[in-house]
C-alpha cells in the first residue's frame, strides 16, 4: 500500500487540506496583518522612537527570511509535519510574549519568534504532496495558496476592529488563541510524511545564509532611514553581498547543501523564483497601499478600509480551484502568465478609476483573483522540477523569493509615498499625508512589476501538464551532476 493510500485510509484528505489551510491562514494573518492597525502608534505605545519601533517589523522580516530556506531543508531531512508543529509552536510562544509586552525588547523577541511561522505554507504544500493521492494534489495546492489571501485581506477588518474596542495587546492574544488551535489541529489531524531527504544539517550554510540575508534585508528595510549613501548602509550591503557570494560558492560544492543551487539554477526553477519576487512585490503593493489610499483620499476609517479590502481574500479563495483546472487544460506556464497578467489588470483598474472606495475594492479584488490563479501554477512548476525529497526546501526558497519581493515593495512604497506629501487640516490639527500623485505612482510601479513578470514567464521552458501534476512518477530525479 502506498503512503498516500495509507494516509487516505486513516485520515480524510479534505480534513488534512482544511487543517493545513487554516494553519497557513493563521500564519499569513500573524505575519502581514496583525500590526497594520497599530504600526503608526507603536512608538507611542512602547515609549520609544519611531526608528526603534520599526524593529518590531524588521525582526519578523529577518527571521522569516532565514527560516524559509532553513525550515524547508530541515523539513526534508527530519519530517515536514514536525517542522510545521515547531513553527506553530514558535508562533504561539511569540504571540504570548508579545501579548505580555509593554516595552520594545520583549515585543521584538515575540515578533521574531512569530517570524518562524512563515514556513507553514511552503512546508504544508510539500506535506500535502506527500500525503495526498496524486489526483488531489493540484487542487490542494491551489486551496493552500488561498490561505495567503484569507489570512491577509480577510484578516484585516478584525485586526482593525480589535484595537478600537480593546487594548492593543488583544491583537496578540487573538493570535495566541489562533496559533494554539492551529497547533492542536495539526498535532491531532495531520500524520507525518515518511519521505526523507538524505544528508546532514548544513550548519555553515545556515550561518552564511543568515548573515547574507540579514545584511541584504537590513539595507532594503533601513536604507531610507540610514541614508542610501551612508557608510553604515554601504558597509552592510558589501558585507551581505560578499557573504552571499561566498555562501553560494560553498553551497555549490557541498554534497548535502542547505540550498541545492544546482536545482535552483534549473531554468524553470530560476525563472519561476524571479517571477515570485515580482508577484510578492505586486501583492504587498496592493494590500499595503489601497487601505491607506482609502483613508487619505476617501475619508475611510482603518476598519472600513479593511472591510472594503476583505472581498479580495474571498476572490482568491474562489479562483484558486480554477487554477488547478487551468493548469490541467493549458499548462502551468500559461496559467502563471494569465494570473500575473490579471494581477497587473487590477493595478491598471485602480490607476484609471481611484475616486471611490468601491473602485479601489474592485482593483484589489482583481489583483487577488489573479494571485489565486498564479499561485498554484507557480508552486506546481517548482515541484514538477525538483525531486520529491527536496520539495520542502524548493518551496521554502520560492517563498523566500516572494518574501524578498514584499520586503522590496515595502521599502519602495514608503520611499515613494514619503517623497510627495501634502498637509491636511482636520479637527485634530494638521497632518502630513501622501499626495494623490504618490499613490498613482505606486500603482504604476506595481503594474510595471506585473508586466515584467509576464515577460519573464515567457522564458520558462515549456513543461507538460502531466509533469505539473505532482505525482511521484512525473517528478525528475537528480542527475549524476546534481550533487558532489
């Protein structure tokens, strides 16, 4: 009896998909949404400077960047369910620490621990591939991708409402409850995969990647504050670049690397990961800027802006199953191209029509619908191009690329919006806000990112739909040159 057949006998596949999707949605909510309603007042809450308060966000970003490739590799070595459990446990502990925090340092520690949970979605996708019958995998991957939208867009309204009615700490207590529930469900409903990748833990690779990525992301997130020409920024960038080059050289020669660069350099994997950067950029740009635009230009509250954005998450959920059918009918490359193009159309819609909240809502919904189509095709391309025993590491690297895209988007958006401002007079006094032209420029940049993504997809080698159907027989095996 195969692994998938044995699992199906013991546990209903629908239950496994639902549980892992819930865990992914909790992960997405805790990463991308939970701080949005209070980020502008963290310095006041913590009695610190705005620059220091920004480390609450930066810490999560840095830990997540390291956790994605590291967690993926550890999942392949020691068990995917085990890594998901550890990640959710880290989210639970981090949420409790943050909920009990009244000063900067413990909140940074709590948010850093929460950063580990970003591995849940890529490792969960790989776990579903191992556990489910092949015919169920494409739909499960698509549904798992929808967890991104559910956790992000749908989680925004309650995240906005909670601090209006309760103390801001309640945001983290809610996160703690959700993390505990997700952890309980995974422990009781999800079996472990029997698949393991041969090899050992690459400690040197982990350290090198950590130093390189931390330096890179510090430059992206702090360059504007430090000054792009400041010696601190330049030195950090040089250290990061040199470290990553040395790390890549070391990894290329390793028999059991943290990241198999030979597989990552395959045309399909390489180009798909580059597209993932642009999709991450496009996703965060729309999610971050649109509620802000509604508040500044249309007088919406944080809560009402969140409610206007919420339908986008359901659009992604609805479109995700369609993605699996499109992959089967037209191929993953064409489906990824179509989804990315639709994301760009969402931006174009808002560029043309951005005079009312409902118009912005339509643009956001179109963008998330495109993401729902693109996500499953993107993951399918990655998993059809790597051996079964390396799927978690490959998905982790793909998620890292998307995370770099969102980090870059955040830095670019903040710089653009800060460069063009106007002063408004309200009952509470004067306040400086981004100008309408600044918002328009952000949307133009997002549309360009989507267009570049569509162009890059044309460079992905053609791959048959049967290989994107992630069954064991369709997966390539490592060539003799893939390891040393």
